[in-house]
């Protein structure tokens, strides 16, 4: 199979898998879950098979169709997209293992629809990752929103449906009202929307127009949750925990920060934005989001809502790193997507395991739970330490690169934002860890142990990945260093 055909196969495999899952679900739950596992393994095989050629310097590409002159559906494999696709495909398999334990242990309804929609979401994610131009990116960005709506509204009660409508409404209104006009403006100004090394807008717009266009992109890509376009994310916490993991670690929010980073690098151009005074606001907005979301997280009493606001803050680390416009920070942005994915999916897996085993959802209910659920809470501890940025976790590595890039740029706002947010992260995670391990459980609590075995296996794997990434991050650094070759030193 040629690499250009492999791109299309990577998008098609989850689509075919969704059909097989739906058919298998009519026969047997075991067969349905076997179809999920086979599909996710097949996707890993296809996507990861593109890595050697990419590392050798090739950039496989294919144009599917031309909608009109200058406007085509096209795909291209480049380092940023490859990282996103490899991360999403790999974590889908682990999430599938977890989902089987969670959905069965919690006796959830409509499990076949759940697994089928999950596969559809991964197909859209592959399209986002390998999009060769803005038009293709927009199409699959919208498909990702639509395919995840049934997952967010999975429970089906009135409160869940209301929250799911907030999710859908915010993401669709921002993309159609802001993202789409930004794309149209870019095509009009540059004559193309192709993702191009060095960007396509230099000399095409005035400095003021560049700043305004950047704002349309940043706030139009609502999945990145830059304030004030963030309300959808806490609302989406009504979804089952495996969906929250999909939203926060595997696909949705990563699609947002990935899209912003890719547009900065390949549409505006890092060197061009660095010399543009009107782009400086983005760093301040990202810094504000980091600090404000961290302060809101301090006040949360529900586990998943705390993790949601933590995600809003952590996403803006990526946006801030990209907006520093220095090579080390650009690499740090990519590394943080991986480190955050491993750490945050572990935290959500743990939160879901706690719910399945004990039905506990509030932070003050976690006193002494580490004695009942040692595997789950050890994984939770590792994920929390990664969010803070404590070695030996992946979060330390990404923060180190972002901080080094901030010093390289002599950007004190970024430096103090990272330091301040690290303190705030510690302020809302460390009391939970103390409560879990050192306080006594209240008398009369429900007798329980660990969650179902598959759920525990999955969260142990992701916690180990969080630790392993501290030591074995070289391939990611090498891959993403290809993006920043030639940037201003």
C-alpha cells in the first residue's frame, strides 16, 4: 500500500469499523467489542506505518477531489498532524479497553451506539490530523463536532440533553460564525488555503488585518477553549467518563489546539507572526485563560468539573507556547499535547473508576479512598503530578521546553504565567492527594474495591505512559523538530 492511499485508509478504517460495530452489536456484546478492538488496532497499524517515511523527510499527500478551482479536499502528512494522528489512534485502543470495563460495570444503555459513534469520531479526527488545507480541516472539524454530540448526550435525560446542546451550540456557532469567515478571507487574500511551510499570508494583509484574522481563527476554533469560548467544555462533563476522556485527551480539545498551532505555523508562518505587532495579544489571552481557569478550578467540588477547568488551563499552555514563536516553545507545544493527553486521560479514567466502584463524584467524598482503590488512586496521583509538572512525569518535560522557549524569547509574561499556574495546579491537586492517602474514610461509607479489571488495566497503562514519557520523549522531539527547522533562533 502506498503512503498516499494509506492516508485515505486511515480515515476509512474507523468508518468501516463503526458499521461493523453496529452490525456486531445486534448479535453479541462480545462480538461488538471485538470489532472495536480490531478496528482500533488496524488504525494504529495504518497510522504508525506512515512514521518511517515521514521521519525520512517525505511528505505523503493526496488530493481527493476539487470542489471548485482552488478549493479541494486534500490530505498531507506532516509532523504536527502525524503526532496528533499517532496519539489519537494509540489512545483510542486504550480508551476502548477502558470503555468496555466502564460501560459494563456501570450497566450503561445504548452501548452499541456509543462504540459506533466513538469510531466515527476517530475517523473525523484522522481527517483533521491529515488535512492538507483549511477547507478540508474545516469539513472534518465540523464532522468531529457532530459525531461527538451523541456521545455527550448519551444518557438522554433532560439535563444531559440541555448540556449537550450547549456543547453543540457553542462549537457550531463559533466555527460557522468565526472560523469559516477566517478561512474565506484567507483564500481571498492568499489565493490558497494550503498548509505551507513558512505560511502563505506574508505581504497579503496589513498588520491590523493580520491581528484580526488571527482572532477569528483562535476564537472560531472553539475546541481549543480559549476564554471566553470555553463554556462548552464544563457542560460536556455530563457525558460518560470514557467520552470525557475522548473530549479531553484523545480527540476534541486536541483537535482545537492542534488546529491553532498548525494555522500559526503553516498559514501565518512563525517568522512572519514574530515580526507582526498585532499578533502579540494571543499570548496575553492564553496567559489569562491559564490563570483564570486555574483559579476557577480551585473552587470546584465536583471531580470532573475540576478536571474540566484544569483542561481549559492546560490547553492554553499549548496556545501560549505556540504564540511565543520560538523553536523551543513550538516543540514544547507539541510535547505538551502528548504529556497532557497521557496525564489527563489517566485522571478521567480514575474519576470514572471511582464512580463505577463507589458512585462518588465529589472531592470531599474521596477521604481515605486510596486504601480501597490503591491502583486507581496511584494512577490518579501520577496524573495529578504530571499536571503540576513534577518529575519524573511527562508534564515536567513539556513545561521545561515551554519555559525554555519563554526565556529564549525573554518573555516574562510567559515565564511568570507558567510559574504561577504551576503553583495553582499544586494548590488544587495536592489537597486531594493528601485527602486520598492520609485522611480517614468516613464511617458508614459504601463497601467497595477497585473498578472492573479492564478499566483498572487501562488507567495503569496510561499512568505508566505518563512516567515513561519523561524518559522516552526523544522520538516526539525529533519528529516535531522538523517543524521548527529554519525558524528564528
